């Protein structure tokens, strides 16, 4: 059954933190590399609202179903960032507003603007752009959910596992909407298929690449996706991309990880 905006809206809401014992992290702290991954995830989840600012300058703002989705989606992503902030704070780390304010000052200096909005302002107009946006969103959400799954497995911490399970469930709703819209919109237009394929193969990069330092992108990708299990997770996403109309054999994920230099591998500084 296709996920519609109505079915997504009826499920959307604030992340349920009932019964999550954040104090457990004080008694049983996470290993340094897991914490470093969570800092990245905290920053990227909280960056969603700035990404939305850019998206609303594209043709996405003309479609009321898309703007309804984005309104609920940005709310859910904000609470993912807040939940991760709770984990960082339990470890005595700065998180939430002070950390976000410092990051935004850095983004302002670098005038960070999302790749998608740059593409929209360049040449990708109207409905074809929305097909690209939905495809890009599906790939980012697949990757994010896979990243949380790998972190949950690697960290082996019961409280973190339960928190990430709840976050992943909401990422699953985002996936359903983006992937369902991407499939339908690509199916309707050969032009959208062609433009999307071109944009993905030239400009898609792992989530957070536009705003996080290169070193942190390299660390996260390698920490979570190196090794057999990581490679399996990436190949699974590539197979999902293959099934989208006109997007087969792009190998985006496996190519992106192969492009990370060896020196970027772990270990917490
Ligand atoms: Fe999220
Ligand atoms: Fe998401």
C-alpha cells in the first residue's frame, strides 16, 4: 500500500521517550567512538531545519502534500536531535542549544547551503525537481536508518539500543513517504528519471557531508560501514536505489565509501 501524506500525518509526532533512563549512561558510559558518532548525528538531526529553509526555496514549496510532509518531518527530526542531546549531556558533553548555536555560527561563516537547493536554482525546475528531491530524501533516510542500526549493534548498549529503535521506527515512516513519492513521480516522467540519475551520480554525498567537517564524515562512514556487516548494509541500500525507476547500477553508497581515504578511519581524537 502506498504511503500517502494522510497516512504519514496520522502517525507523525514527538519521539516517545517514556521509560528511557538517560542516567543509565552515567553509570554505563558509551565507548568514545560511539559518542563521536552521536555528536555527528546530533548535529545533523538539528541541522534539518536549516536544510528545510533551503528546500522551501525550491519548487518543493509549491506542492501542499510535500510541505505538509516537511512540516511534520522537521518536527520529528528535531526531537531525534533532542533525544541524542540527552545522551551526550548524560556523558557531561555540551549538547542542544549551546552546541547548535556554535555550529550555526560556523555555517554562517562558510555560507553552507544544501546541494539540493543549489541544483534547483541551477536548472532542475518544477515536477522533475520534486522527483529528485523525493529520491534524494529516500536515499538519505535509508542511509540514516542504516547508520543508527549499525551504531546500535556496534555500541552494544541496551539503553541506546532502545532509544535508537524508536528513532529508527520514525525514520522508517520518512523512508516510506519519500520512497513511495519518488517511485510514483519517477514512474510518471522519463525526464525526471534522467535528471535524477544525473544529479545523484554527480552530486549525491553521504548525509551531513555539506555541513560536517570532512574528517568527521570520514570517521562516521568508516566506523559504521567498514567491514562485512557495513558493506552488506550499503549493498542493501544500493539494491533499493536500483529498484527506483531509471536509477539502476548507480552504486552510490559503495562508491561513496570507497572514496573515503584510509587515513580517515576512527579513532576518537
Ligand atoms: Fe532523524
Ligand atoms: Fe528521518
